C-alpha cells in the first residue's frame, strides 16, 4: 500500500498523521508514503526525517500507475486513522468488503452529527488502477480527485 498525505502545512499535524502509519510499516503493509505539495521547510523536514517521499500532486497523479502499492490511502494531514485501520484496509483490499471502488475509513473523531448525516471525513482507500483512471480528470487537484472517486463509507468491520 502507498499512502498519499495531502494538505500538509503544519509539521505537528503531519507528525500526528504519520504516527499510526508506523504500525503499517512494521507489519509490512505499507510500502511507500508520499507527502504532496509540502511547501514549508519544517514540514519538509518532518517528512524527510520520517522517510517520506516529497512530491507534487500533479506529478504523482500523472504517474499514478507507477506508485509502489496496489492500494492507495489518501489522507489529509492531521486526520487520525482508526485504531484498527490496518485490519480494515487489509479486509477491504482482500476483497471481503469491496470490489475495487473507493472506500472511506471512518473518522474516529467524527461526532454523532457527522456520522448521522454522512459528512465526509476520514482517509480514502482506492485501488491503484481506479486512482490512475480518475487522475486525468482531477487536473492535479486533490479535492477534484476525491469527488471523482466518490468514496463510500467502509462498512463496519471491513
């Protein structure tokens, strides 16, 4: 799996997002982490010290088919992944819960109102093939890409 982190303009928020990814690297699930369009020097330093690749969204989307992982997790800097994110991603990617469509992991900090009314928050998991297919229509913009993927909420337990 490859993780693409977008919206990284605060080093503390980036570090908060990177922390739970360590478990994915230790378990051998995570192959690559790319911080997109990082401009601030302190953000770039945090990304570099954590072993992340720095790249622009346009370049990554243009070469989406060459990303290391077969599954891509798109995460906004500062978002928290659920505690069981590895299990959920592995079940989904293994075909038990999805058939290649994009899925949104639940946001562990979402309030009741957000959950009831389906407010979008949380990381989005998508196959590399689906990302590569949608990338041209995104015109290098992460918000357009996320809208075009139309992620569905990941089912409970999967």
